C-alpha cells in the first residue's frame, strides 16, 4: 500500500501506525455516486407552542406532524418526589441524558381523600408538573389508571374505595361511577396539555395497567370500552394504549369496541428480564404463542411501555440478598441496559419507556406492603437525584435516536452468520435510505472477537462479555456517508460551519470509523490518540477510547465544502457530552457533569448546568458565537482548530457542604390509649355487621376492619370493654396488615405482648393477604376480674395491590376477630385511626398514633416540657416514644446538596421508627429487618438554608432494648449548580 505524504504524517509514531494498519486490506470497492442531500438538524424539542399538531403512527414508529419519532422515554412519578421544584431538576437531567419523553403514573389515592374530593394543589399539582415537562422539552406519556400498580398502596386505588360496593376493574356500574369521577378530574387537566392542541406536550395516554384478569370475558371488554369512551368523551384525542403485562397479545387493536371512534389505539407490552436471562426476541414466537410481542399487532409500532430499568426490593432485602438497591444497580448495570435495549431496538421497539429512570421515595403510607420506603429501583438516576454510570447506554441510545433518524424505520435484513455461538447478530436496514444497522450481542461470560462476513465491515469486532454493540454501514452523516463504524454513532448534526459526528464505545475499545471519500481528504489529528489512513476512496480512522477523554479528527475534502469533525469517547466521556438545540441551530457542549440549558444572546451563549469536580469546558456553537457564560458568569475561552471555544482554565467543582451533628434531643412517651381509664368516648363505635371487604365477617361479631370506619392509612387503635370475663385464660386476636405489620395488646394497662408478621423470602414477596392470629395468656392476677379493658394497636402495612383484579385491595386491615378462652366474655369495641387528612401533606402522611393525632410531628409543636435526652438510648417498653430535635443547614446558594438521614443500631434490637421532617412523614425504618438505613430528605421539605425539625416516632415491642442509637445526617451528593428550590409548605 502506498501512503501519501499526508497519510504518512498522520500516522507518525509506531503505535498509531500499528493501529491504523490493522485490518486495512481486502476492502471491497464501493461506488461513489452522487450524494443525497444531507439530513437537516433534528426538530426542536416539544413545547406548548400554540400550534396544532398531528400525532399518528404506522407499523414502524410514531409520526408527529408527518415526521418519524422514536420515543425514548423514562419513567418518574411526581408523587414520589414531594418537592415540585425538584421535578424540574429530574426532568432536565432526563432531557439532557437523551430522553425525549417522560412517562408518569397519576395515583388516584394521592389525590382523593374521600369520594368526590380531588386535590391537585401543592405537591399534587399535576398541572404544574405537565407545564414543567413542556418547559423542559419533554413529551409526556400520561398514565392515570384508574389502576396503576406501581408498588403503591392498593395499586393506586384510594383507601375509601375499599369500603364501597362494586367489583373494581370490571364493568360493575358502582365502580365505574367512581372511576368516571376520577377520570373527569384528571382529564380536565390533561386535555389542557395535549400536544395535538399546542397547549402542552402530552403525546400518549394510557388506560388501565397490566390488565389480564378478564381478557376473554364480557366484563373485561366492556370495562376497557368504557374507559376508552370516557377519556375520548372528555376530549383526550392523542393515541391511547394499554400495557400488556407480558407479551401475551392482550388488548391489541380490535379487542374491544371503540364505539365507532377513530380507534387510534396502540398495543404495548411490558418486559422485565432477569440479568441472567438471554434477551428475548419480543416479536418471535414458536408454537403455542403466536399472539404476543411486537408481532401481536403488525400494523402498530413496537411499543414497550415498561422496560425494566431496575427492580423493586422487599422488606428484609429479600430481592437482593439484603444488599439493597446498590445490588440492583450492580446486576442491572450499563452492560445489562445496553444489551437488552439494543436487542429491543433490533426487535422493532421504537416506543420504549424505561421503568424506572428515577424511582424516588415511597414516603408516608404510600408504599404497597411488599416494599419499603425507598423506591430507588436501581434506576439510572438514583433516589438522591445523582446520575449513575448505568445512564451511559441510555444517554447514548437516546441521543442516537434523536440525531440519527434512520433508526426510526428499520426492516429485518439478511442474516449474518458468525462462528462463535455466544454471539447473536441482528441485521436491519432502512428501506428509504439504504443504511444498515448491526446489533452484535454477546450472551457468553467471556469476551468474543469475530468477523462479520458480508457486511462490508472488514475488521474483527470485539464484544465484551454479556454486552452488545451497535454498528452501522452506509449511513448518511451530514454531507458525507459512513462506510462503516465498529462503534455506536451517538450524534450527527451540523454545528456552525461544520458537521459533527460523535462515536462512543467502552473504555479500552478501539473505535474504527470508515468514511466514503471519493477525493483524497485532508485529515487532521487534533489529539494524540487517533490515527488515519486513506486508500481506495476510503478514509479509515482509528481511535483508542480512553478514560473519559475525547479524541478529535477534522476531515476536509476537496469535493465537500463542509468540514466534518469526528469525536470519539467512551462511556464516561459520553456522559459529559451534551447536544442542545437552539433557535439558531444546534450546539454541542463537552465537559461539565450536566448541561441544563443554553440560550443565545448576540455573540454570547449562556450555559447553565452542574459541575461536581473541576472540569474543562468545550463548546461548539452556531455561527457568530464568540463568548460564553457559565451559570451567569463569563468564562474566558479560546478558539481551537476543532472549531470549538475552550475555556482557559477550568470550571470549579463543588465545595463539600458541612452537615451538623444531631443533638439536643427531647423525648416523650405516649400510648395513653393502653391505660384502662383513657377517655375513648369520642372514638368510633364498631357497630357494623356487614362489609364490602373480601375478608369474611366472623359470625356473631361486629366488623372490626379499619377501612369500614374511615381509617385507611397508618396505625389504628382498638379498645374493647369486656364483661363476663372472669376466669378468662387467653385472648386471641386475628388481624390482617400486609407484610411487616404487627399487633400490640394491653389488658387493663398491662402489656400482653406483640405479634409480628413474618419477613418475606424471595418466593413470597408481594404474595398473600398476610393474616395471623396473636394469642396472649391472661396473667393470673387479672383472671379474677369480671370486666376488663383490652387495648390493641395494629400497625397496618397498607392494602394489597390487587394485580389479579379480584378485589383483594378490599382485604381487611386491622383487627378481624377476637376470641376468648375460659370465659364467655362479651366485648364492645371502639376504634381510632388517623384524623382528618393533612390539608398540605395529603391523606397518606399521617396514621393514628396518639402523637400524630396531637401534632407532635409538626414543626411548630411546643416540646419544651419534654425530657432532654442523649443518644444512644436503650430501654425495654412496649409502645411508642417520640424524639424531637431541630437543626440548621447553611448550604451555599449555588450548591445542590442531597441529604439523607441515616439510622444505625444493633440489628438484634426490635423497634421501628417513623421519620418526620418538618411534619412530612419521610418513611419507616425497621431496625431488625432492614435493609434500608438511609432515608432521602428532599430539598424543599428540607430547608438547606434554615431551620428544620426532626421527629422520630419509635415503636418498640419490649422484647429487646430499643434505640435509637446512631442518628445522623449524610451527604448523598452535591453539585455546583442545581435548580432554584422553593420551600414546600409545612
């Protein structure tokens, strides 16, 4: 091979020369015909622009105003982040990391404290969330149920629904009447935010959730038809869909009557593969299963409304062997996400939603019985709002789908045979442009190097174990054509006077990119790592991918007026690469931990974002931009050969905020309800004899189920007055709570003991109604009495999720039956639970503890008369003790600090703690169960510049010394930047 002087100079250095010559022989000749017009810049992000839009679809993808849209969505739940200011923070992070949509459940129980009452104010302001999403430039996939599952109490059904007539999730008229009330309330807001009307960015709307119980029965079809007709009548005109629980082919178009409407109905199915599973071909089925997957609805695009971006953990850490969500993130890491998501793309999934992308916190009494407070989920953005390394493939794929539009329309093409059985190759092609895509997946536990015969890729390709890579051939990149690449294209766009193409791969990988160049180009290596060689009309560029660094090669050709800049980086570097659209054209920023926004004013680009450590800043901007500001401050830059503005110096990192020690504690015990002379005259009399619960009412006994008396959340107290009880030997109390519930009993003020539900194992997570009977012996000295007062505290752990649509959310919570041995005792019951719903925090904040009813958790409660104490504490007492303290934070205004509360103690000590910050119930800690020890305190509820009140309600069973021992603030993350945070009302 003869090397031109230009080529030889580019290969100076033996290492670079060796890299450039690898695999350079035997290249098939290519015809260099007339070039097609380059693809233009991507459309502007969606907004409430006031213009009418058309949302449609074909079998390939969504069509928005006639233009293909590959939907790359991430799930977050506003109700799991009770600080509206932080919604913008998470949405901006999602948008910056390549997501073009956010999918949101709207939980009925969060907004409805009673029939006919719907609250969309404060932290429940759905209108504000939808406006914020539009301002951020994200489409919205709205999912208001009425059933949502989501590991929330009752699957999202309000507590009051448990005490109503009517079979939920069927065509029962009573149930549908309540559903219509809920949908009317939601749709009044949703209609105002539909993208079709130009008043918002709601693009898709879901009815029901994973509904599989009555697919082949009239009540199921009538139910789905009713929901469809209701939301259409309310004015929802965007496409509707339902998410099949698996690839079953349930609720495909035509499954139920749409009443003669337009019938814009999408079929979608969920996928939650195990990390040990071989990624399935969602659209392919052998004998016995032809209905499911993408092939179930051949005229609609492949749609996965939920793809596992992690998994939930259970009490005791049953799911992840006690290691919590850190283990979820290790097992479902970047390689897992890349391997499965690229397989999804190869299977025609062009509507893809990652559940969860930000999990958040199931605060208060929001969590379903199976899960604890944290809903981190092992998601790409953790509960403390930190970006994690597993974001890298999502970031790269999302940017690629936006800036490489060929991938929105792909057909299966001729198969590619490889010699290694551990590899699977998908070959796809765009029928309009002729470009080819190859997804090469390694299902083995070892690295595999292979060739791809017949593809035009004439060099060996290496795929790490249990990972995948995407390669392309014949792809238009601006004014040039990519002959092939062995690494994934992430961005292709015009910036200023040049085309820019970004390629990404894993650290240590050799990136090989080959461009068609009929005339010999002038290639300039702008960094030391890349090398290039030109031969037979092909420019071959090789670049080793380093530790988060960036390699640049500038290509100029005599036959193309527009230069091309090739950029190469690995996963870590890709997470510092930020494309952004402005009215004057795209720009590209490299360096900081996050780019939130970019605005142009004259010759200046104003950038806003976050830094964590010191970092450089490089900006490729539209023509005429000569100056840069960062978070409002000018930065000095210089112009580079790459056409970028590079900061002189560095952007500063974040100073580590100082957190105070927690001291000055005060203590007060409670549960006066256990005393025989406690005045319970204003408590509710348990006098009902029938119930709509699925739990049987015992013969001859009153209904004791807490929900039947309006007590739907948290602890509930019972007081029974016994007569004719002489010689009573024992008391047996049947109760139902959900996982980790417990019951405490006192007789005439004396503790009888505590009974607890078992810790679930992996096989029983989320299973069963969790009922038990607690039997207590009556002390000898009390058996001579004819009358007694029996006091019982039941810690409920919320309602069943009713995933099978069998009305199991109506299973009783609280006491269910009382029997007495040795005497024919008669008993009359009164009960007391949570008072009126908190007007600010909503119905899920408070339970029925005495301190809650008296406001001991509120920041303005006067605790001057409480006892001063120090930690650690240890004592044996059955019942409840409260601890309160106050602390001040002084985080710098320009710092976004995420703070948690950590509790640690001897794991043998049996007690649990409800954590109240400024009156907000931020979760439940169970010391001897776990696995959660740190609880996120969201800014807004947490005053990062001001005074905070912390209250701990400690429930001890008296069997062991109880704490707390170590209670401290923990810094979970910090960045210089962030968003302005408004205090949440307390």
